[in-house]
C-alpha cells in the first residue's frame, strides 16, 4: 500500500494560489493519485486524480513529479469557500483517507 | 438527480441497541462503500459492495453488517451498538471500482452522525 504524508495545516491568502504538497514515495507505477476535500464535516468532494501526467480541471491542477514520489495540488485563486480539509490518496491504502491538510483561506 | 442520500442524518443510541443506516444513490452506480470518520481523523472503510447481492469487508468491519439487496441501496447495520461506534458515517458510490488503480471518482453522501451513550 502506498502511504502519503501531508502537512497538518496551512494558510493561504484569498485570491492567491494555494499549493498543497503530498509525499507518496512508495507509490507503484500503476497506482493513481487522488485528491478530495471535505468542507466543514460535509461529505468529501472529489477534486482531481492523475497517474503520470499533470492534470487540470475546473477546480484545480495536479502536478506529479517525474519520479511520481510526490505531487502538488494547486488551487489557482483561492477563495474563502476553499477552506477545507484536503486529502491526498495514493494507490490502494485500504481505500481509506488519512488525516489530510487543513487549509484555511484568509481574507 | 439527488446523488447519494443517507438516512437518518442524526441518531442517538444507547449501548446495546441496534439500528440500520440507509444509503441510496440514483446514479445507477455499481459500487458502493461505507466509511466511518472519528473526530479529527480521516475516513476508514468499513464495508463495500461491488454489485447487487455482494458485500466485502474493509479496514474496520467488526461490529457492523451490511446488505445490498437492491442496486441503488446499501444498508449498514449495528446489531449491538457500543460507545466506540460513535462516529460520523459516510456512504459513497462509484461507476468503476475505487481500487487505487483506476480513474475512479467517488460520490459521497452528507453523512449520518451517530452517538452511542
């Protein structure tokens, strides 16, 4: 099972880009990286996933390093509504989510 | 299109009581999952189903039973509730299995907050 390491918390200024790192050094070649977020105890919300290439959608961008041992989720213009816990999941890992990163966007 | 719904939203049980949590999805998803989330922690998989009539154990299955009699519904049962089962329970569904090896997107319900006293 691939393990992930994320910072416990981080702050971001409204309107600025938020860069959320995730370390997954034990990921294997066919395991995906997924990002979800959970706003104030609601059900988690899917953000993005990737395998090898960088990915972008309407919510965020995902940058995966060439060796695939780490990735960064980028929220291009953070708003107050982006305040949430962000979970990085790499591969199987019992299909469970870790503690994630608590992101606070400040005005 | 309601997505994933969960019933009830809140419940308080006494130790030893039983109850069933209902998860329903209207997206015709084949795969469904039950998670629990304890305060300040992430989500842990309890049980999952790969289709109507099938169930399988996740990371923390003890004390829970599940059934998937209809494709759209996934039931989680607590036969004899214990204070350690105080948690928030989330249900999720997917079109393709969420295995870590697939481009799968999970859709989550709003959760059921259960307190066992």
